[in-house]
C-alpha cells in the first residue's frame, strides 16, 4: 500500500532542506552579505531622512538604545526598581 505523500514530487526536495546539505559556506557568506547590504542601506536611509540628530518622529536618533543603557546602568548601581521610574531614566 502506498500513501499519497510518497508520490509527491516535492518530498525529495523537502528532505534536502531538512538535511541542510544545501547550506554551503559560499551560500552562508552570500546570504550574510545580502543582509549586511540591506541593513547598511536601511541605516543610510534612516540617517538621510533624519533632520540632524532628530528622526522623522521628532525623537533623537538612538533613543531606543539610551533607554536600555540607562536601565542597565541603574540595575548595575543597585537601583533595579528605579527602571520603572520615568524620572530616574531621564538625564
């Protein structure tokens, strides 16, 4: 008795995907370079569309990083509960 999935032509290609033999060093390098180029273009576009150090939303560039940095600094200083206090996060 044969099952319907044994006659499916894509089953062999699915097995190739599962084994990972298709991911060679050259392909990994190429995919990494494509992602690097994409992120570089996105960063250049983000900076090009900003007004000085202010982004299109009216916030300084890097605001998301500064909040995590301030919270981490407060936690390292022993004031971990202060990360929920917005006044403590402001410089």
